[in-house]
């Protein structure tokens, strides 16, 4: 299978399914069951460690046996595009006020709704 594929599969299976999460949120909304908005942040916080571990495992078990320091591996993992996007969106969500959140709703909420 190879190290690259094994790392990618471990990150995929270790991560939280955003589709399942959106389905659960939609179900709760249809049943008029209230839930807190922090659950979206929880999803993002659970997603990042799986991606980071996939990158770390990939670098650690790579055939290139270059000595790579743990801080360098962590830096590479945290600056990975997917992780950077997730963490950046958390920061934006923390800093945005109610009106700013409503302005981007078509791109963050409405786009994920089913029919």
C-alpha cells in the first residue's frame, strides 16, 4: 500500500465525517431540537488531530530516513493546508460578530443544506 497511502487512510478514518455531522445537524433542526453552535467548533477541533497524525505518521515512516525533528514535524503538520484552513476558520468564527456571520451564511451554512 505504501507509506503515503497508509498515512492518508489513517487520517481519513481517524477524522470526523463532516457529512455525517451536517446530516445530524439537519435532523436536529427538522425535529426542532435545539443545539449549541459550539458543536461546529468541536467538529473542527476533532478533525485537525486526525490530519496532523496522518502527516506525522507519513513523515515518520517515510522511506526517506532523513532525521526530522519533532518540532519540524509539528510545524509541517500545523501548516498543512487542511489543518490551516480548519484552524483559521475557528479563529475567524471566534472574531466575527453576529452580522458578519450572517453576511457569509450563504457560503458557510446554506450551501450544506439538503433539498
